[in-house]
C-alpha cells in the first residue's frame, strides 16, 4: 500500500518574525502520524499572494494532502480565502449555515455583527465548508486531481476542534490509510554517540519496515521505532520483538517506554514503595523541587525542601557541621552527604536528595571550577554520592544537575546505581 | 537599500512527526528580524537526501541567506553534512581545531572519544567551519553566488550560542545591513488588549520609520519599537522621544527597558537596598526560588527557602499556627501571611515572600477552585497579600504565580503596590 503524504502550510508573518512559536504544526504532525499519514514538509510563508500560491504549487507535487492554517481573519492582511478562490478558479458565494454560526457567536457575545464578519460567511463555491463550531472563520475543503486541500484558522483551539471533529475522520475515509505504529524508548545517562555505537549492529539488521530515530534532549536521548505495515497485530509483534532486543542491549539506561518524563517515573517509583521525599538544594536553588512538583499528584510523596543557598542556612536548618564546611567547602562530597541525610531526618521522609555545586558563571576556583557539582541520595540504608563536571552555562548546569539527581533517585530505588 | 531576505530550513523527522515543537525557528526569526533581515519562509523537511536538496534549491531562488538546523548528529539518520558536501561539490577533510574541541569535550566528560564522534570533525573543504563551543557538531558556512548557507546543530543551546557568537555578527558584516535600532519596553500586570487601547492614539501618530510590535508572554507584554534609518544618532533621538511619550502613558506597568527579566530587576532592587530575601512556597514548589536563583550573583541577596508542600512542614518549619490552618485552610490569606512573615524571621532576611494555592489539576473545591492562589510579601514595615484566580493548567499556574510574586516584590520595594 502506498504511503499517504501530507504537507502543512502556515500562513502569516507572526511566525516568520518569531513573534509566536508554531505549536499548531507539531500538534497536526502528531495527529496525522497517528493516522498513518506521513508529513513530508512544514512550510511557513508570509501573507503574500504569490508566496502562498508558490507554496501550494510546490506542496501538491509532493503530497496528497495539503493542510493550511492562518490568514482567515476578517482583516485586510488575511489573504488565504482570496488566494484559494482564485487558485481553484471559483467565486465566493454566501454559505447560509456559516452565516447562521457567525450570527450566533456575535449574539452570544452581545456584539453587533459587523460587515467584515458577515463576509466571513462567503466561501468559495468549489469548496466543501468545514464548520467552525467555536469561531467566526469557517474552514474549507477542496479536492483536485485526487489531492485534498484544507484551510483552517490559525487559532489553536479552533483548528484542533475542526481537525478532530471533521478533517481527520474525513481524511481517514478519503485515503483508506496504512498502519503506522511508533514506540518510544527513553534513555538517560548515556551519550548519544555511545548509544549509537552500542546499537549499530542491531540497527543495521532492522527489517526494512521498521526505522530507528535518535531524539537527543538535555534530559537524555529518546529512541523512536517506527513501523509501517498492513496488519496492525503483526506490526505490533514485530515492534515488540525489536523493543526486546533493544532493551537487552541498553537496559540500565532505559527509564521509560512511551511519553513519560523522568520526574513522572520517579514519582511512580516513590508511590509504588509508599515512600516520601524531601530535597536539600544549594546550586539547584529550588529547581529540583520544581521538577518533582511539576507532576500532578506529587503532594502524595513530596513533603518539602530546604533551599540552603547561604552557608548559614546549611548549618542552621540542615545541621551541616561547620567544621565539615570549613574543612571541605560547601561544594564537597562531605557537605552534600550531610545535607541529604539531614533533610531526610528533618522532614521524616524515606528519601533525601541534595545538591551543592558551582552553577556559575562566577564562584569557580582552580580546584572547583564552574560546573563542579555534588549530588547525594540518602535513604534508611545507604547514602550515594555523585560528582558532576558539566558547564554549559548557569541555567543548563542547573537543569542538568536536576536531571542527574532525578536519575540518581531512580537508580537508587531500582538498585541500578553505577559504580 | 535592498532588504536582505532569509529562509530557515529545519531538517529532521521529529519536527514533522510532531515529536518536538520547533522553537528554534521562532528564536532565529526574532534575531534575524532584529538585524533587519526579513525571513521569507521557514521549511521543515524530512531526513531524505532528495528532499533536503529540493528545499535548498527552492530557498536559494527566494532568499539571500539560508540557515539550516538539524541533522548534524553522529548517527546514521543525520544526513545534512553528507548532503551539503555533495551539494557544494566538495569533499570531507579533517578540521584539526574541531577535532581538538571534540576531544576536549570528551576528556572533560571523562569518556573515550568514539570513532563516530571523531568523524564529526571531518568537514566539507569548501566551508568555513563555525565553531561549536559547547557541543560535538561544528557548524558550516558556505558562500555561493553571493548567497550564504549556514548549517547548525538542532540542539537549541548549541544553535543559539553559534548564532549569537558567530553567525549573526558575520551576516551583519557580509550584507552590510541597514541601521535598525530596537528599544524594548517590558510591562507586567496589564492585559494586551487594555495596553493596545491605551496606546492606540499614540501608536497611530508614530512616524513612518518607527514601528511598534506587541510581544505577549506569560510574564507580561513586551513592547518593541523598531526604528530604521541612515543616521544612528538621529534615529536614537527619535526613538527616545517616543519612549518618553510611551512611558508617560503606562509608567506603572513598566518594569524594565531592554532585555532584562523581572527576576533580574528584583535582584537589582534588592541589591540596591542591601536587602536579603527568603521564600516560603507551597503551590509554586520551588519555582519561585528557582526564578530568583536563575540570576547570576543571586547569592548576594537570596538566603534560602522553605518549601512547605505538606501542612506539617508549614506548621513545623514555618510556625504557621495549626488553628489558622484548621480554620482557614492552607490556601488562605491568613496562612500565606504567616508563611511570609515567619520565613523572614526564620532566615533573618529583610523580605519574605510566600505562595499557597491550588495548582491543579486536582484539589479544587467549590469554594477554592483550581487556580485560587494567595501570595504574601512581608518586610519590617508591612505585609501585603494578593489573591489570584488563574487556571491555565498546572505548569502555567505555577509560572504565572511566580511572575506575580516577583512583581509584588518589585511593587513593594518601589512603593507602587496597586490597591
């Protein structure tokens, strides 16, 4: 079966000038992929007639479906409807159901219907109107030479509603799409290149209908297996077989299958053990606690933190021995160990986790340059410490430290701490 | 003077499949716009040789500069370097300085250099290498027919560093771009629509060589005045005159001129008064402390925090009266007031700031729905409280709360708290 291909065209200067981030395309890409439609290109063009036409002409040479967003507002700089009317050699005519929708919206808002908004109910005669249940600009569905062109508003919630309710079901029916299944494996603590070398022999032997992609991120490298086929069950089996082989090769570094974050995994591990946790943070300054509490329901296991930026706070609140501080300095294995052990006792939690390091850009010494960071994990049975040397600027140093700390919790709870 | 045009090409299936949102292009669009270079198109293409080549061929018909990101990793699915080597009819050769950089990075991480990473130091002979100070994939700068092609990694912080340090200055020089001066005015606490209504008469009367842009963000609305001209001094004068008029209209809402963050402004206000600060956080879970400590040098004024997620911690560590808790609940003016006042006394700081609210998605009640958040500021003379009702999802609720708390510190220190 031939793969159905799609292209997305976003229209409007605000994306080109960087005034807004294009989140629509990622959402559409996800939904089309789930449907088995392969997105070939995403193109953002300016509000210019010739440029929009050129983009349409290019796209139809490559794709079966062209999805457009933006340029449907009532103002002068919104050109999409005008362009499409000319492009499909048709003319505008009043679409009564759309006019009724627009009128209802204005009545609901208690505003008088303006002439500009009335004009939004005039649509190209050649299109099938796509109802906008929550906004004033209807969408348009065109078919030509077996290809589909859909124009939708750029307002994210209007576009999403239209896609979900109307466009995606209609595309599925129109193209009778093949089966595509993705499996995501998330790793942490192994550099992309080491991962690639480890996986190379296996990757080379992957069957042709399964592909591997590396998606690196500060929090680790995500691996994505994509399978294409006819029979969903066989495809699922093929993918699971490859997932098992993959797992055998890199199991200690895998923290999740699917779209789950490391902090979510840590929360699940704590919950499963009925454990509570507290943090004692110096260099991360609250960011580690923030990551933990970014998860809904974290109040089940997170008790609280002491952020001990100043050494006085380390001594007074975390009972770090002033002699330890004087002898080894705040950024030391000895101090971070006391911080983790003592915050655990202070809050009566099962787990204590602590950070102390030189986040930079200042504060480094020859002995302890910027990016020297100590982390400690403590529970009833053990205390584990880890030294990082990582310097990519203050904010990334903080984020990276929090990620390694979360991984240290995961490793400690699952008994997989590296030596 | 002719306008220099640019196109951005992002390479990689992960954007097309919606697995990551393309934030790089928006950032690049902003920076190019600031330089006076007009972005004509942003194109995301898949990891396929013919597709990348087609995108390059299309782009060069429209633009003077083609900036590419992605596809430079050490793995098989990364094709950009191979494609560019063929496209510019050249060959790979070892670039010794890049090899030295890659080696240094691996030495620093205490990992052995792999053959795959060694290959990253092989670059097309026809390019000028662009140094990657913080990653293993160098960038490449090509020139052909008066056009510039630059390839950079897709990792945002590596791309940004490369753009800022090398690519943008080199483009400015290469194209001798016109004089463009930007003035940024940052506002907080006023909605975009109110701002637009207030500024409309003034905006309408702006001289043609000065343009205004609204850049809304969760942290407030940034206003950017852009002046284009020949004589820098006159342009600067014209912009300052408009800045003064603008300031007269919205002065209470302006927290900064230029690219300074609210947390940086708060740090400067504290430093100027020789004040110290501590936070007591419930719903923000450390995020407020993180914002404060994201600023280099914040150890001058930030002492530490108690994150009191569990009520026991509020009572034990922050001495919140259990009767206050029982009577009013954790999310109440009374409790947040005690938290702010007591954390100030506990850490011996000039200022205490506290948050307590329902971040969601669960935990709401009819009386205190999700998004009900109390904030308190305390110093020697006064305690100021503020109630928020804001619900855009857990993470945004947390971010918004931290922003309002920072603004409350700013307003309290400058004596401009609203009634």
